């Protein structure tokens, strides 16, 4: 699949990778969450895992983080040593009786940091996610958006090299979303590797250098963002689903969109409809 993106520079690929997902499958009773998923996570990239709700994004994150075991396949480091990994789940759970600052101090202690370094990192994390004003509040008093910021502050503690951010802007207003997108770009500039999930195309186009599209537990498309955005005279989107139910809707977008079996063909004149087409496919 090919997608559209905002106008911002996309760095040249480093060609280096930090981890590899090899033929990973996961089942929950009779539901297949992941089906023979394979991909490599590029070092220093911000990789978007894009797909609708229930596509398998969160399951893949938990397997990469080591929280969940795969039924088949494996995740391995490209080099001999694992990168230090931090994971922010989509559904956040905190000890609500603790204050924000005290909770982050506890996270620092669990990361085996010294007292002075804990204070430095907690202060920095609160500042970076714009949560200083809530440092003395109990977690139970936080709004959904503030809890999201706390989850992001938590993953910054310990200076991890690989960050797994599952729906990091969920619950934030547009200003908050822009702040977090800026933070993610800063993390990349610092040499971090970031894997971020979303079901919103417009969100990932502002901050990602790589894109992976997942649907029904299978990887449908992988590319650098620059390659994905390259304007071509014709774009062919290959799917393994029946396009009949949405063919009429997509066809009304532009007369230069056609179908051939399970392939959707976007002609040169209809290139500008790529985002809308992808949204309908998701």
C-alpha cells in the first residue's frame, strides 16, 4: 500500500537494525491476533505501526517488549545484546494512591538509578511531557490526557534506546498531540529508536520515517516514508480482501481509480486521493 504524508524531510535509511521479528504468530482461543509476522526495526528510525483497532498492533508490542509469549516464531536482537527497551501500553494502569513525582521516583529506583540521577531524570521527563504542574498531584486526580503524559514520562526514565509507544497521543487534545509528536522527533534526533502505533494516518505522517501497515494480524506493507510518498504515474494497492463492499465508495473518489481482482489501481490523476483510499481500506 502507498500512503500520503505531511511535507517534512525523511532521513536516509541507516541500513542498520536493532531487532528482528521472525514469523511470529499469536492466537487467543479461536482468534488469530498475529499471523506469521516478520519485520526488522531500523536503528534510529521512528517506525509507524499503522492499522485499525484489533489489527494486532498491541499484541505485537507486548511480544517485542517480552510481556507476552508468541505461539510461534521469535523476536531477536540483530546484535548480540538486546537494546534497553521501554514500553508504554495503550491501556495505562498506575497506582492511583501515589503522587506523580513519587511514582516516577519509584520507576527510577526500579531502573537501578542513583538518587541524584533519579531526580534529574524525573525533572527532565516531567518537563518534556509538560506535566510539571501536576507533579504533586495524586495519580487518581489526573485526567485521561495527563495519564497519557505520565505514561510517556515513565518510558523516558532509565534512558532506553528502544521505545515502544502504543497509541501515545490517545486522549490528548490537538495541542497535546502536537507536543508529543515533537517529543518523538526529538527522541529520534537523540539517536533513539521509536516504534509507535496508531490507527490515524494523519498522525503518523507528521513524525515517522518508516511505515508498517498491519491488518487482521498480517503485515500488508512496509516501506520508508520517503518511498511510500514518492509520486508515481500509477499506484497499485494489493490486498487479500474482497473489495466489493467498498468499491463504490472508493470509485466515487475519482474516475481514475480502478479495480482488478483484489488489486486497487490509482491512476496518476487520482494520486491525491491516496490518504482517502487508505482510510477506506483500513
